[in-house]
């Protein structure tokens, strides 16, 4: 398993855990609040110079963003996440 696959697997596990513990994301403001907290924790981990903790907190922040993007995509019905424009050959 590559490092990227390991990280994606950890994200998958985190997302499943969060979905079971918290349920679906209510709105973009919930995502913003959770992200602010996670980024604060990333900063703390960086200041502590604790590599394992930095990675864990970065994954937590990524998880918040992924869950928020999934919820927003479901809510709006967008096929592509906001910020990605369909170009020739994308399908």
C-alpha cells in the first residue's frame, strides 16, 4: 500500500466514524466552525513539532472539508464541486 493509499484509507475511516458519531453535516456554517477548530489544532500541533499529531490534525481538517463538500454537493445537486468547471473531455 502506498503512502497516499494509507492516508486515503485513514480519511475513509475518519469519515465513517464522524458520520456515525455526528450524523450528516447540517450546513456550510457547521463545516466552517469545525474547520476553524481543526485548523487551530493543526497550528498547535505544528508549534509542538509533533509529527504524528500534525498528521492526525491535518487529516481531521481534511475530513471536515470532505464531509462539508459531500453535504453541499448533495444539497445543491451539483455534479462537480464548486470551483471546478467542466472542460472538454472531462466526462
